């Protein structure tokens, strides 16, 4: 029997009382199961953390000694117990080390996707499908109007830009994916990266991921016009709003983060509407629970066919 209170939000985040742990808590807790290392899912200060190895390395790099008191590392497909709940990490395809969290209790399977994507990405483990009774899906782009284009075709747009490019991107996951895509599909470009991204790239290297060709930013080189692409995190991108002699682009699935309608780079690391529908088809849930977005479109789409519960 599906337990309607198996997961619910309290002041610390998403709680599983049957295992006495939180999933991606928003405040430090005693026991946290972390899906991936982005800051809105992996905060510092938890006592005990269950996660993948890559997630632990990113957290340690970003938070130092405050990352967590204890890390319990689990490989993909290797079940472990947290309280009375059996947990298995399943690749989510979002960033390196990202995991869907399969929770099994009293014969019922609850699959928390975390952030996930179906698009190919050579810099992280590809998403894997598992059957579940309850699909707990992020709904960041759960809107029929949101359909993300082919990322390769988006990157190929850069071949038409003959001046230097200031490319805004999130430092973890998106930047490494962009380096890889540009290396392969706009090979004449020279990629330079902001110093804050270098330690994150080092984790990829430690985990055996070749993300592509890049070098540390040089102000002297950027003054030349040799089709450089300078990848910077959002705060730096915003500080260069008056930059001249460069094409400003921001790589994102969000329309409001595009610089203008003529210069767009729609590359998302989240599932779009069609991807979410495919995920429901592949996982075959009896119920769909949504969070991290608007679940109303999914509720309307499935009607009486599948029960949709909106957690947030």
C-alpha cells in the first residue's frame, strides 16, 4: 500500500519519517540523503550524509570541513539501509554524481528523481530507468510550452560568431558540459574559464572524466579577437554587463536568462515537458508526486489516469 505520508515537507525540507532521514534538506539535519551537489540540494552542516562519491568530492571542495561530519558513500545500484528504508542510487543524468533516490519500504517503491535530464551528456553518467510505484519528479519545466532544443545544434550557433564570446553558465555541471560540447562542435574556439571553475574541473579529472580542452582565463588574451569563449559563473557574467567587443550569451533552459531574442543558447540540464512524460511512461508509476516546480499541468494532463499529488 502506498503511504501518502511517506515523504512530506517540514521546516527542514523533505522528510521520510519511516527512515528518519531528509532528502536534499534545506537546513542542516542529523541524516541527509543527497541527490547531487548543486547548492539548492546539497547544503553544508549536516551530521551524516549519504551520497555518491562525486557528490561528496564536490561538497568537500565547496564547503571544506563544514561539508558534513560523516559521509556514507554508495555506488549506483548498491542498496543500503537508512532506518527501515532500503535506498538505491540510480543515475539521474543531471551532473556528475547525480542520483535518483529509489526508496523501498514494505514492498512499495518510491523514486525521487532529484534534478534529471534525458539529453546526452558526455560529462556525467546517463540517466537509467527503473520501475516504481510512486514517481517523485522535479517539475522545473513541467509545462507543455517548454520544449528544449538539441544542445548540439545550439552549440553550433557559436560557429557563426566571429568575435569573442562571454558565456555565462553555472560553474558545476553546466560549465563542464559546455566545455565538452564546444570542444567537439565548435573546435576552432579557444575556451577560457573563470578561476572559480578550475577546482570543479579538477574533480571531474579525478573521477576520470575528460571534459575537453580549456585554459585559465587570461585578460591579455581576451583583448585579442581570436574567437575566444570565456566561460564565467553568473555573478561574474552580471558584473560584465557593460563589456564591449564580446558577444554576451547565457546558457540556460530559462527564457528570462537569455540575453536577448536574437542571441539565445537554450541548453538545459533539466527534463522538459516531453522528457517528464517519457519518464512517467518508462517508470510506470501508480502515482506521480511533484515538487520543485508547478505540477498542475501534469495533473491536468493525466486526469483520472494517474493520480498526481503536488508536494510543494
